DNA sequence: CTGGATCATCGAACCGATTCGTCAACGATA
DNA sequence: TATCGTTGACGAATCGGTTCGATGATCCAG
C-alpha cells in the first residue's frame, strides 16, 4: 500500500499520483478521479517518514516538558494541553520529551534526530544549557520563560516580577506592613528557575517601594510542604499578616495551616499571588490573584514557533504577559 | 552532515560508516576509530526519518489522550507522565494525539501515517470506534481500559467494579444503610465510558448484596459540580449518610458542600471511593480510598506495548489491577 | 499547414539511512 | 605454489515518497 501500488492500479506513474494529491501540477480531472478512487478503496495514506525525508521537514514540533518524576503544576498541565490542541489545529504533531536541565538521551534525540521542525522548551532556567544546545544545533525553538540573556531567543513569558510587585502594592494598600513570600521549591530556585528569581525580585522591590517588611520562603510543590511552610512563617514571624505566593500547589496546604492556626481569611490573614484560575477558585474564599493565562500562552507559543520555523533568520520575537489581578475574597484590611 | 559526509571525511564508504555505528558487521579497529573521531568532530547523528523509512519502524509510540478541551484528571496526568518516563527509559519517543471518540485528523495521522510503531489509547469507551480503526489498520496498541468485548485486544485496566463493591461493603460494615454514588460526568457515562459503567455496576451489586439503599448521581469533573452534586444529594436524599465516588475532581466540592451543611467527616458523614493518592491525601480528613496506581499502569502499558510490537500475532495480554483500599480517616460508623 | 504555447503525463534523480552480495587482500594449510 | 577461509571494505539496491526536466498530444493563431 505505497504510492507505487496506487500508481499501478490507477494505470499512471507514481509522480502523477503525487501531483494528484498535492495539486502542485495540473492533473486531468479524469485521472485525478481514478487515482482518488483507488486511494479511497485501498485506504492509502502517504508514509510520513518518506515524505519528511524528502521534504526536509516533519510537520512535528517537540515539546520539552519537566521530567515526569516531578509532578507538573496545573498551570504547566494547562499549558501542555493548549500546546497540543493548538498544534493539532495547525495539523502539527507533538513529540514529547521529558527533560530537565541535563542533556539526557530523550532531549538529544529530539534535538539532533531531525524528527521535529522546532521545539517548545518549558521551564527555562536563567542559565540553561538546553538553550545553548538548541542554538548550536540551529533548531528553531520558543522558550516558555527566558534566560538571563533573553534578547537573542524567541520566548513567551509571564512577568512574574511585575505581578508580584502588584500583589505587594495591593497588600500595602490594605494596610499590611509585614508580609511573606511563598516561593517555589528551594531546588528550583537554586537551579536558577526564572519565575522564582523574578518573583522574589518583584517582591523585594515592592516591599522596598512601600517601606514594608518582607520575608521570603521557598516551598516544595505540594500540600504538605505548603502547610509546613506556612506553619514555619507563623512561628518565626508572628507579625506577618499576609502572604503572596507563586506556588499553586502549596495553596491547599496554606489553607490547612491557616485553619489549624484559627486564622480566618481575609479577616485575620490575607493571601494573594499568581495561580491558574483553577487553583484560585478552589481556595476558600476564592483567591485574589493574577490568573496565569496558561491556555493563551500555549496557543501563542505554537504561533510563534510556526513563524520561527518559517523564517529562522527573522528577528526574535518575545511576548511578555502581565495578566490583571482578579480581586476575589482572600485579601482584606490588615487586622489591628 | 549526513552519513555520506562522514564517509568522505573518513575516507571510507557509507556502508562502512553504518556498520561502524551499528556493529552489525566487523570493522577494523583503525577505521572504526577514524570514523568515530569524524562523527565526534562534526557532532553527527543519523537522520531518524531516513532510518525509520529503511528499517520500517520508528522507535516511537503514540499516546492518544483525551481532548485538551476537557481538563485531564490527576490520575490521567500521572498516567501520561509515567508513560512518557517509561518510554524515555526504553529509548522510545512519544507522539501525543489529543482525540476523543471521533476520528479527527490528529488521530488519523497517527494511525495511518506510519509515524509510530504502536499506540497507547486512553479513556476507552465500551464501544469505541478508535479500537476498530486501530485493529483495521493493524497497528499494535494497548488500551487503558477495555471495550465491552475485551478479549481480542491488549489492555491494562483498573477493576472499578470490584473496587466500588469493596467500598460499598466497607460502608455497610460501618452500619451505613443509605449511600450514594458520585460518578463521572453524565456525558462521559452516556458516551459509554467504561469506568463509569463498571463503577455503577459494582455499586449496584454491592448495594444489592448487602441489602442497602443506593442512589447514583453523575457529576462533572470539577469543584463546582462536586459541590452542587452533593448539595443535591443532601436535599433529595437526606437519609444518605455516606458517598462513594470515582470522581477525584469533585472531591474538593464535596468537602465544601459538607462543610457548608455543617456535616463533619467522618462523624456525621462518610466519604470513600477511588482516587489518585494525591487527591486522597488532600481531602480532610484524608480519604479512605483505593489508590489508583496510575504510575504503575503507565509503566506496565509501555511494557505490554513493547511486547505487542515485538510480536503482534501473540495472544492478547491483559492486566486488571485491583489496588487495596487504604483506610484513612474519612469513613466512620453511621450516625444514629 | 506550420510554429509555438499549453496541458497532461512520464521517467529519473534524490532525500539519508540500512543491508545484501561481492571481492580484494592476506594468512594458513596442503 | 595452489587453494581455501577469513577479514574488512565497497557498491548497489532499497525504503516511499517529491520534484525537475522532458516528451507527446492538443489547440490556436498566423
């Protein structure tokens, strides 16, 4: 069931079959009809590998996700889902590669095997060896996040610094003087994970601008860690009346810790931050937070990648998103 | 930077380079050394498409996931992650295809494009057109779940019927007489989603065996629906003292509804069911539930698929998992 | 009636690997 | 020295498509 078989049954040459399918040259209506009938009858589809080999492109994009050993955040999950969906709409296939910062085999296969036309790279660090590797290989890619030298690469990112600063200002407006940041895990931050660093920078800047006192804590991405982290904050800094966080997965734990401490939100304690809508709405009361637009990011990343593939020499494009903070019920005036 | 380039620089023929890499024929140590040096210097990797074309296999598996429009459950996410990980360990790439029950283009590409050696098919329905399509195309595949005629296909599944029956017996043992089932969404059940049907069957059987009274409700996969569903149960059947569920995503909503109704778990009301450990542990008190072994399922599905690809004519293998119910704090004696 | 343009089709080269058949060189054996 | 077996390398065919150049048929204008 290859193109030769079709050609034989239709009594034409292989090239005619190819032209009948692609339309790149005219084929008489009669033979076209005959060829399509045979194709229909045999349920023939061109071999994608052969086509990719000759055409030099695969109509496939690579999606490099964090290693599966670490559970994906909901935001990342939304992002993956939207990338896959956007790619499907553009008739692109998606090849998944679970890779951390190291050069593992899966990542190397994707980069060097000419299996993909381009790559979307998730969870980029400030210094990321994978970026250099992709640039060296000359493979078009779009980063979700940016390195410390972001100008010469394509990326889509959320402006965590600005968002966190906004959160701090919001808390300051409500009269809070002592606040805490619940960041992502210490390992991630130590590895140079951009959002972690930029959120801290924004937090620090906001605190300074408003003359507040701020403390920051790293916290692993799960409920238990969130609970432990907030307990630690309450113990070590009982003066703190509000926390801001970019750690979605810690939110349930934060909630538990506050309940256990007998603190009610928002009368005794305020909580805000950056989270996927799903988490913000599951918090009780619903979280005042910037909703990370993961779904939009995925679609835009695919669009950008398509442009980058079409013209790799074009100037790098960037997209820095600053979603508004949705006021819900989890922040209120500082207690006194 | 193809194999010809390497051959030229090393002063040998292309076939010699190929044999030096594959080891399928002997190559003298001297030339091998020379070839590998050139490869190293030029950072050459064989073109995966050309290799796949010639060899007739792609070293890639397809993973057909539910469409992204519907948020994946945590269990599904764990499953995807473990499949991707297991595949990476076996040096297989994973091609993602978001497909519902219909034949969409993405699914058709995966099935007919010869881009994958085999497929893992998630969220199988009792009558699933995709299964027939794969069988017709002769593409090896492993189902996560089974159709109503499961004997002639390979699959891995969780015995939801047995698990739900166990839950019912557990509740009966605690003295509950009126219980409710919170199932997955009405659309999913109507579409013939296996776990939904089998859970209901197990629930009904358990209720009958113990002479209880049981009501069952469908519930969309989110917090709001879970809350609404439990409110409805409390309103329409105030005699109910316990619910069992296979709807993880409804658990937070169930919790909210119980809190709002002033019912405390487990003294006033019991909750149990089947959920990924993550959800079970986030419930308060922690959920007495069967932990769906999603991580194990993923790894086993990849193993099975590898066997199925190696020998497609072999007898179909099945794996029906019945994880034990972990007793945590969310079930207790019926109130009186 | 002839020359040139247009249309439809064919044949062959090519993409980048793998693999089979062949063969030269060499050493060992008779 | 003639023969045989082994080793190491080469050349060509092949996988299944796409695409370029060429060719024959048809048509219209001059």
